């Protein structure tokens, strides 16, 4: 079963849960929370980047696309 749209995701959740009474608002919240959880746990090489940072007055500016520190040398 291919899921191609946001509406199909919500319908698949309704079918999987066997609950047709779930509101769109509740399903959207579940999807949002699941996306956030997955995004914080899953990393792929395309999301990684190496940068050189220079300390200014003992502090290092954090890049705007920063997700998490993997290694510092």
C-alpha cells in the first residue's frame, strides 16, 4: 500500500488504529510529534557537515543549520 499524500497518512492511521472517530487535529498532532521524534533520532550522511569554527571571546557561533555535535577536534 503506497501512501502518497498527507490525507492518505491520516486515513492509514485511522485504519491501523481501527478508530474512525479520531479527529484530523489529533492525527495532525500525532504526525507532527512523530516527525519531530524521528528527526531528532535519525541522521543520514546527507545531514552531516564539517565546519571550522573560530572562538570569539571564548564562545563559538553556532551555524543556523546546526542539528547536533557529532565530534569536535
